[in-house]
C-alpha cells in the first residue's frame, strides 16, 4: 500500500517544491480515506493464525496510524478510527460470516465505535510536527488507549477477548515470557509501542531519536523479563491422552460421535495414561438420565487405567432447581462419574445465548444464532484425580480459554493442569480452529501451568508451562487419539501473583494525560476583549469606507 511509503519527501510541482506525505494520495477524498481506513484496520488480522505472521503485528497498525494522524480534524480522525475498527473486527472474526451473515456488519459497526476515541487520541499526539517530548508521551499514551479498547471489548457480553493484539504472539518465545509477567495485556502494550515508534520513524524524522529510544526501551524490557523474571520449576510429568473423533454429521450425529470417541479411547489401553480428555459436547445426554452412557465411559476408564474427562451438552436440572441446557465437564472413573463436574460459566454471545433477546432476538432469523439460551455455571471448579497427591485439574469450556482471568483463578486455586474442551466444527476450513488452539499457549505462559486444548474436530494441541507446544497438534482432518507427555510445574508467575497490573498502569497513564491537559487549559489565559476595528484616515463612524 502506498501509505507505507517512507519519510516525507520533496517533489517538484509547477516550478515549486512541495513536501510529500505518506498519506497525501488520500487527502483529497473523504471516501477514499474511509476505504483506506477500513483496509488498514483489517491488516492486523494477518498476524493471527492461520497466516500467523506474528512479526507483522509490530508494523500492522502503522498504515492506520499514518492515515489517522493526517486527518484534517479531530472529528475526522475519530471517524477513521471507527472505520478502522470495523475493518479490524470483520477481518479478525470473518469466520463468523456464515453464521451471522449481515449481522456481523452491524456488530462490527457497534464495536468499532470503541476505536473512535483512539483515532482522536492518535491525531492529538502525532499530528503535525510534534516535539520529541510529545512523541515520548505518545509512546505511552497511544498503547494505553488501545489497551482500554481491548479491556472493554473483553467483556463477555461484547464478544470476549478474541483477537487481542498480544495474542498474535502465541508462537514467539520472548513474548510468551513477557506474558508470564503481565499477561497478554503487557504483550499488547509492547506491540503497540513498537507500532507507534515505527509510525514516528516513517512520518516524523525530526523525532527519530525519541522513536528509537522507545524501541530500545521495549527491547530492554523484553530482555529484562527474559533474564530476571522467575519461571515455574518442573515438578513431574503426566501422560494425557486427547481423543478427537473428527467431523460427524447427519442423523444421530451425537450417538455416532460418542461411538467414535469410545472406539478411539479403547485403543489407548496399555499406554500408561493418567488422564483421557474428550472434547466439548462429546456426550449429548445427561449421564444421570442415560446411565448406559455413564457405564460405557466407566468401562473405558477401567480399560485404559485412567479417569476420562468428558463434556456433556444436555438439558438437566442443577442443584438449585434451575432447568435448562448446560455444558458441563464431568470426570468419570472406573465406577462411573466421580462427582466432580464443572458447568460452563461464560457463554458465547449469539452462539449460546442472545444478549437482550427481546431486542436482538431477530438475529435468529438471519443467521445461526442460539434459538434457546444456555444456562451458566456459578463457580470455577478444581478437580482432583484419585490417589495420594492426585493431579489437580482446572477445566474450562471452549470460549473460556480466551479469558486470562479464568485460568489465573484456577491456578491460584491450585490447578496443576489446565484443560480447555472445545468444538469448532461449525468453522471447519476457516482460521477459527487454529486461532482458538493458539490461545492455550498464552494461558499456559501466563499461569506457568501446562494446558491441554482438546476438541472434537481439531485443532487439538498441548502446551507446556512456558507456552511452548508439546508434541504434534491434531489438525481438522484428523480422527484420532494422541498421548502427550506433559511436564508439570510448581511456582507462581508474576501475572498470577499480581494480575492485570498493565491495565491499571495504562489507566494511570491516561488519567495523568487528562490531568495534564486539564491543568494546561486552566492555566491558558482567557481571551481579552476584542480590539475596536482600525479605521483609516479617510474613514469615520459617520462615514465608513465602502
């Protein structure tokens, strides 16, 4: 794209020299600028799986920021922030289009509004020829503003933390180490700081020293974390089997999927396994209502010599008398269900419930939105395998692996192995399965605990306590079972200990900016009375010049 061009240049125009800016080709047309904003906002999607161009994340925002800083007014910058937000949301969530159809544009337009203040902020800090001091402030303020967007849209009701920019670094070891110190939030801040520095280098050569200084500070921060931040120590190993039955469609698919999972699990006998994990919705009936299914899983547990963690997607009544459809992780041993179970707490908007159904229920008529709202669990659960010092499991279901606070809570409650049971069969052939599996790497690195991501149809993967992949991933074309030798760890990461401190730091930065701007406006002298108009020697109030 031409907006990625280098520093401003001089060119000859009708005998005079004009300064050329990287965004000059779109300045004359608001419509052209709008199209460019949507396209520029979509670029960061290439940093996520399946393209996984992780290095591109460090420059992906530069075209968008160059465009916004050149906006003629703050209002126009906010509009281009909004349009870029629309492009970002559609690109990152494009795999939802077959399910939501045109409704995804409505959602993107609403959520894109979060980027409008950020567009205004970028222009206020980087427009014109800012001083090196203002550039230094921008290197902290612009990333902090972006992080507030990620924080707000991470609320479950707004779609949850899917597509956080820091999550694009799931396969980059230094970034995973940074995540252990400050979570995905700190990684996002560093990625945004580098983008801001590159924007300054491209468009503001006079402030190059401040930009280089900011880049060096980011590099030093990463190096310091790599060298000095303590990491959990290995404390043993566990052999975990993942059963992935593959795509099963058509009539009685739930029964046939169960049969295939049963067959694959039976093949694991004699392999000295500690735990077998099935994917989300691997059992389509309440085990209390279908004791025959519970008995079949118990037989499998006896055959392989290990407990089986299944996931039940069925209608039932919970202990408080609520009746409805729950998604529950249920541990089954040689004698049947052990009593340990966890009900999914955070549901997928529109996929498992419709927010404000009385207002948005029409979404069911234009897409594959939930016809009935699922019910939520009320508390996280840590399950314990039998035996002295039994392995402590922290189960999550599907969408929940995107939330860093949930895995942190389970780790603080004593979980030694995090498990996400998922099903992305509706999105086969898209980027969604790879993106979902990659989130487990971030959660493992943040918590210092290994994580198993087990799915029905792929991608299934296992990650060590440092976020590195263990063994091979099971792709979307696989119907198989695989055994992983998983290293366990003890100790506490800085993120588990101190939580979301980068978020609070960003809030403090923005509060300091607001305080400074407020103080500056109060100290600015008030405009004096307007001077009387100057009259010429031939003019008087009775006889003005015409």
